[in-house]
């Protein structure tokens, strides 16, 4: 287990995967990390579909160019109808909850020696039409998942981070 700050720095969006299949216990661990994520009013109004079947994967791959032929595709949906809301602002927290769940999954995947990334650019309608189990959910991310290929490396954007002074101050 790495120190969290090392894990946070080391994680990167992996876009090249080896053919090695992912052990199902590792998928279970990623879901366990997702369940540990905080959600507004503890509503846990989200769901992850682990797409491993070839025919189902073909549907997801057709919905985005950003699948990178990963051996597993995790699809994350949030359910606004069941999510917590701010009584004061009326904001529905479904997407925020989903963001935290997704971050937990990415970090756990990296901790397990796997690569992944958040893919937000996809045709949600095509996936929702094919999988009726996603009814009532807003699909917020696809997470290609697998062992990084030998030549996998972070994109140059990974190394561009704002300085602390640009993004935070003590007031
Ligand atoms: C909400 C969200 C949506 C993203 N969508 C895509 C995407 O559709 N395709 C892609 O290749 N990367 C996508 N990314 C990955 C970002 O490009 C990447 O996280 C960013 O450039 C920083 O690089 P790093 O993750 O390697 O540190 C997305 C990331 C987030 C958080």
C-alpha cells in the first residue's frame, strides 16, 4: 500500500492496455473502494456496470472512440431521482457523488497495479438503449480498465498542474 500522496501523484490516465485479463477479485475491490466514497446524505445513488462480456463490450466500444481496447469497461451511472439535495440551494448532488465514486475507483485501480481513466466523451443514449438496466440513471463515465501495456505512459497533459498559488490560498 502506497502513501496516499504518492498514489495521488502516480495515478495517470492509462490509454494503452495489455491483453492480460483482470482478475474478478480486483474488480470487486474497485467496487468496494467505490462503496467507501462519501455521498450526499449517504444516498449512494449510483451504480457500476462491469462490462466484460464481448457482445456487451461491443455496444460500449461503439459508443466512444476512447475505449482503448481495454479488457474491462466499467460504466458509472448516477440516479438524480434518489440523490441527496441541498434544501438551501436546491442543488442535486448526483453528479458530485459520481465524481467522488469515480475518483475512488481510479485510485484503487492504480493501487492494484491496474490502469484506467475517466472517459466522459461517449454517446450515453446508445448505451442506455442497449441496456435497459441503466434506465433512470444518468451515465457519467466509462472507465476502461486493464493492466497497463509495457509502453503505457502518461500523456504530457498529466504533468501540467497548476501551482498551489494559482489554485489555493489561506484567507
Ligand atoms: C470528467 C472527466 C472526463 C474525461 N474524459 C476523457 C475522455 O473522454 N477521453 C480521454 O481520453 N480522457 C478523458 N479524461 C482524462 C483527462 O484528459 C485526464 O484526466 C487529464 O488530462 C489529466 O491527466 P491524468 O489523468 O493523466 O493526470 C477525462 C477526465 C475526467 C476527470
